[in-house]
C-alpha cells in the first residue's frame, strides 16, 4: 500500500467553489469562454491541479443530531446532559442523558441546527442525506432548495469523521457523541512508526487540525497553559505531530485602527500568553520538544532552512505559528488576482453587513501605509505552499513514511463572508500547494508509494450564474465581491436566485473527493457502500461515498493492512526474496524445516516483517524494524544492508550476527558471534555459551555498541581491521567503556573495563 499518505482539505470547498476557482485559473491562462457551458457544467471538471488526479467521487458529510432537554434535536448536542454544560465543562464528565440510546434512524431536521421535536414524533440520531430533496450531485438540484440548509455539519464534526471514521456532533474534536476519545489516523500512523504532520492556513488549534491531534468536547477550547483539556496542549504535549505549521499568532487578531505610537497589541485567543512565552523564550529547548518558529523577517526562507536541518529520525519536531495582522489568525490572503489587496482586512464583514460595510481599515502602525503593511505581512508570513513544502522536507526523511494533512481553512472563512474575491484567492493558493505535493510525489516514489486525497470537509451554498465567467474576466473578483446584486456579480449565496447575500454558512450537500495513488482502489470499492455507527450498519447511497470511507482508505494505506501476508515455507530449503517471492512489508513468515534464505534487502521499502526460521541453518537478511527469530540450527542474521531498528534472536545453535546500526541482537543458547560494523548503536546479548563480540571490525563506529552480558573467562571481545601491531595496549579502558583514541567503541554493562586483560580479547 502507501508508504506516505497525504490528505489535503479545502475547508468548505464544495463543488461550486472548485468550479469558480477553476474558471478563474483557466481565464488567467487565456481561456476565452464566456459562459459556464464553455468551461464545465458537471463532474470532476478541469483547470485545477487536483482535477488531474485519476480518481473522483462525491461523499456525504452529515453528522449526528440529539434531542436536548427541551425536546428539540440539535446537531451540536452530545449524548451527555447539557443542563449545566459550558465551554469549561471537562470533556466526558457530564452525565449521559437519562435513557439515551443511539437510534440510527435518519433525522434531517427542519432548521440549520436541527429543529425536529420529540413532541412531534421525531426520532433518530443520524442526520442522513436525501438525494431526492438535496440532489444526487451538486450540479443536479433536488426538489427542495431549502433542504441542504438543514442540520448542516461543521468542520469539527466532519474532521473527526475524516480522521476516525466516527460520526459525531458539531463542535466535537476527536470525540464521539458520548465525548469519549476516538483514535485518529494520526495516532495510527504514529503507532506504525511513521512521522506525522498538520499544516493549515488558519490557527493550528482550529477544528480541522485540532481533530487529528486532540480529544476535547468543544472546538473553542483552544489553549490554556497547563490545562490538558485544550486543543493546543494536547497537540503539543500528547499527540505531538512531527510537524505543526499554521496560523494563530498573537499579532494576527488585533483591533483596528491602532492608537498612535503603539506597537500592535497581542491577542492570545489561539495560543495563551504562557504557552507563547514558553515557546518564544525557548525556541529550541522548550517543554514541548519542538523547534519553534514564528512570523518574522524573511519567514519563508527561515522556515525552509530550518526544515532542511531537522530530522524526524533523530526525534526532531517543527512548530511554526504565523498569521497576518488584522486577519483573524490566518495567513495573508492573496485575493483572486494574487495581489494580496485584502491582506489585513477582517474576514467576516461582507456577509455580516450584507455588503454595506466591509472592513477597509488595516491595523496600521504609525507611519505605515497600506502598501508597506501588505509588503511586511507577505515578508513575515509563509504561504500555504511554503508551509507544505517545509512539512515535506522534514517528513520525507522518515524511512518508514508519513501521514500529512494540509488544510486551506481560509476557503471556508471566505465563503462564510460571501467574499468571492477571497474565496477564489484562497482556492488558488490551495491549488498551488496541491501541485507542489503532486510534484513531490512524482519525485519520491511516484504513485506506487504515495496516496493523495484532496477533498472538502463540508459545502457552502454558492451558485454561479451562466455569465459568471464573462463578468469575472471583465471585472475581476474584487469588483464582483463589491457589487451587491446577483445580476451584476454573476453569483449568489443561498437558495434565493434574487438575493446575493442569502446564506453565510455551510450546507449538508455532498462534497467532491479527488484521489490517486497506492491504495486508492479501496475508496473506489466503497462507493454506494454503507458504514458502521455505534453498533449499527448504516446503508449507503447509490453513487455516493461517505467521509467514513475516506478514513477507511487512509487506515488501509497507513496500516498497510492489504500488505500483511502470512507466508509458510516447506520442509525443503526455501528462498524468499523481497519483490520476487514476497513484498517484504509487514509479512509474517514461518520458513519451516530446511536451510532457508530470507532476503528483505532487495526491497528498499521492506519493513516491519516477522520471521520464524524453524529448524535448519537459515540465513536472514533483515531490512528495517524487522523481527527475526531462529530456533534450532546455526543461523546467520545479516543487517549489513538494513536501515536499522531490527531485532534478531538466534535461539538454539551457534549463530552469527552481522550488525548494521540501531539493531538489537540476542544470541540465545550456543556459541554465538557478533560482528559490528561502522553504523554502531547496537545492543548485543550473547546469552548462554562462549560468545564472541567483535566490537571493531574496521572503521570506528559512529556510535558505541553496547554489550549487555559479557562474561569474563568465557566470552571474547574481538578487534579486527586495525593493522599489524594493534593490540591491547592501544585500547583505553575506563568505567564501562572501551575506546580507541577518543572514540568509545563499546560499552560493557556491569563490567568495569579496567579489570579486563589481554586474555579477554582477540586481535586479528
């Protein structure tokens, strides 16, 4: 399956949002069409990078709905009693509603929040989706234009489903309807030894990144230093993604205009003052174990250089917090024509004022102009594309692979504001990031080793009129945002064809998913299928998938379930070579009797296999994180070409071990021989018998090897490859250490090496 799994989420990127951006990009490239029909009116579409991916479909996004104490169903209710619950109620502590049992009946409701009433006979805890009322796809309207407004999901709800496969309520961050924590794909990737990353154009503890690395009952529990029931403290202190990059900087959410002669005030909504101080004052030695970066001069260059120096194989982690002043915690917005003309302006003022009073005043410092403000914000903040490339630079160094989520959260914020200019701009910024990921995939194992999924968490209610392309070409996105009529702007938000600002939030309409790569066939096979929810089998919808299926696809890729093979040898002498006879990825092999040979080294991505060699004199070439067990016979274990972290056990017989780096070897019974090479950092245990530990065989090891059970008078320490005349007097013995010059070559646990004599060594 996939070595690397990447999901890219355009927050709020419904089908119509993607079409608007595709048309804008095509016009910029020279397309001359004037109507929607000149571009596309159905299906996957063309124009954006992710529309070139081979796979395409639509998935439902609905969540749960639960009746409150007032008898009215609400998509934000949990299964716990809400009588006295506030944002400060600790997760999972309120009592479960008396008599509550999950009912899988679909209950779409009658209002945006739910609205169905128990007193009127309403039942059911899944919102569901009716393609007759809502439309089987976004380009085929249903028979009720109001239907998709009912019981719409939020980003916390849908992100939880995407990462865990569990349906939950609006506001849920990695918890189910009972507020119980649910294991995310990020955690499952970590358990597989993979690195992980979260990247967003909005605050790092907002709903979409937060649901992957936190379990709290309210999406607004952003941060409180020392309080674990908050998103950021769990991200940094518990789940610890290898890379965490995004918005939320204290300077990015300030009031305007500023009073004269003052520095911009800080707003610690997304990162508390104490957390920020800990990171800022200790950028490379903080309690969270991250290398910390923040907005500042030449931010993109600093980020790229720092990322190039970090290595997850050494435990390095990268945290970057950015955000443009005055922009609600987000990265600078480039706008439809890429001139950043809306950077620094509030992102929730067009719809709120019905276009009459949009924000036009930036939080300028004394002496600053709009032009210098924009230039500074661009310089002091990376783009989403910069963040994505930096994440890949770090994560690609993990030989086990990685899971990465990249979110364009500001697409959603632009759509909430009914701001077509910002919406197109943020979509195009997202598309640049997708193209960078696709380029990276092509250069790093191709689609055979990588899975890319591009999707939305939920939809917005945007409709483009037939003449939208012509109006966009002639007037531009900024003008179409400023024009308050449907006729003049060529689009409208909501169900009314005559009201431009008719809706400023999500819908329950299915969203597109674009995908390609290793394991993508899993998603193909789940179209029209159902899923399991709280012990019930939920039926699918013909022609549609569900967000739970995206999770199932990622789970299969990350855990490599399809790669796990059970292989049995014969009583004869078997030869099993990775890429020829086996794939060498998470295989379990019982070789049986005979003198067998198992070679994982021919597959550079071989890893996490388990071999029981049976009787006979067997030869096993390990790769990475393999477990190999000998039994009877004189076995040979060779890690020379391995990538480390293997565990080899000889069992009975006189066995031979050739060590690479970072391996563990146990001799067991018999007279065993261990040959370390220049990698070092191996852990050796001879077990019973007269064992030979060849602690130097040529070049000095990069890191000392450790011998756990050297027994003087029985075992021997071997030194070779140092030239004629090299003998006991050339060694430095001190404490538990044996050194050559200034290099410690071996550590003997429980042995004071000054007590050793030449008789304990063999020199060749």
